[in-house]
């Protein structure tokens, strides 16, 4: 069935504690609502030293969301692996995985902002080696084998209920990322439409005699949406919130990185609209897109973007859950029934 996600960053242009607390509470309410109204997953990410309260602890946030829901999955894309103590992360992920009953997937990435490494006392130049040490510790601990730490052999508990290949993925956009995924026998998440890198990864898997497990952004790069009955009005009255995130987030992107999430160098709303990474669509437009895409189509709603007024954010969520998804489901089921009827004749 169609994959519908809500994305939360919790970032605000002016991150006053009381305002940000309201954003956290609203995100939890939206997750609870989505859990029983057709939303499949919540998407989180991680950044530090942002100045905007950007999602700084996605493992904790995932635990809060799963404690408040019963069905919905949480996808962390991505957690900045080298910034964690490996043993502590092994424990934290295991606890949240147990609480959620296996509903979390953590994509582990290197990150690309030296200031984040400085803020957490890590050496940016050693990020590749730190990631390898992290993955080795996670996999060793979750097998139930002792881990060497400070001259001691320690057993790490609790252990997750999910197998590692379901719980964690290696994310990025470089050949080193593909080699790391193969070396550790973990799935690969590509951060943009990168068919050459996918082919490189598949060749590595063939040489290693392992089955490739890779997820890549679709060629048409669907971006994030905000649903509104009048997109022109929304851009005019609410576009400042989208523009704020596009500018601030795009400015972080390193020159050599590839990511579907970043829009570099934008200075006006028309440029943001032209990028296709942030889209405002009507319910009917989104219905047509998803029906055309078929059962494997996907949509990511970013309702709280850039301090969006909460009433407008909720309107967007309700348009998705109350109007779009039921109609998409109805049309796809009707098409399936019609195809089955035709093939049986």
C-alpha cells in the first residue's frame, strides 16, 4: 500500500523553550493521530550546534513516539553514528527497539558538518574509522559477545529484539559508504538518486557473495509536501516557513555531498518551488500522483516546517489522512478489483 510519512525536525527560527516544547507535544499528537489514520512512518534526523533546536536526540525522540503509538514505524535518517559512544548507543537502540516492538529503523550516517564533531568532542578527520568502530561494537554486542573496552571484556545488555539488518542501515552517498555496508553485511541507504553508486554496490555484493539490500530515492525525487487547498495562497501566506528551512538547511550541505533533502543557494521562494524538494499541493493533485504511482508510491508530509502555525499544520495533516489517503486507497482497490475481474474472464 502507499507509504505515507510525517517528517519532524522540531526546529524553529526562534527556538524559545516554551515554543519548542509545544512543537514536541504537537508532533507526538500528530504521531498518535497518524497511527490510527493511515500514516505508516515518522521520519526523524539528527543535527547539533544548529542554533535552531534541530532534532538533537532522535533515538530518544523515537522512543517517545513509539511509547505513544502502537503501529507506526520510526525511521531515523540519519543518526550521526561517529558522534555516539558505541556502547551507549548499543544500549539506547536496544531499549527503544524493545519498547517499540521492532518498529524502528536507524540509518547511520557520518554527518558532514565539522562543527557538530567539535561540539561533541570528536575528530571529524577520523569519522570513517569511528563509524567502523561503532558498527563493529553494535554487531558484536547484539550477538551477545563481549566487547573490549578500556582493557576489560564487557557484555552489553539489553539486546534488541530486531535483527541488526532490520534495525540499522548504512547511509550516505560515497563509494566508501557502499564498501562499509558490504563489509559489515548491512543494508545500504543512498541519500539521493545515485544509480551508478547502486551499480557499484551491487557489484561489490556479487564479489562478496552476499544478497544486495539497498534503498535509493526515486528518480523523480518526490521531495516533501505540504497539503493545502490553495497552493498559491499557501506560498504567499505561509511560504516564509518553508523558505526559512530551505535556506538554513541548504547552507549546511557540503560541496561534495549528494542528498535529496538539500536545496543549495536559494534566495527566493520561486527557487525553492522550482527545486521540487519542497512542494505545496492540493489534495486532488496528491491523490492523482499517488494513484498514478500505484501501491508502491510514497509521500512525506512536513507539517511543522519552519515554525508553521499549528492550526495550518493540523489542516495539512487532516487533508492527508482524511481526504487523500482514503481516496487513494479506494481508487487503488477499485483498480485491483477491476484487473482481477478482467483476468478471470
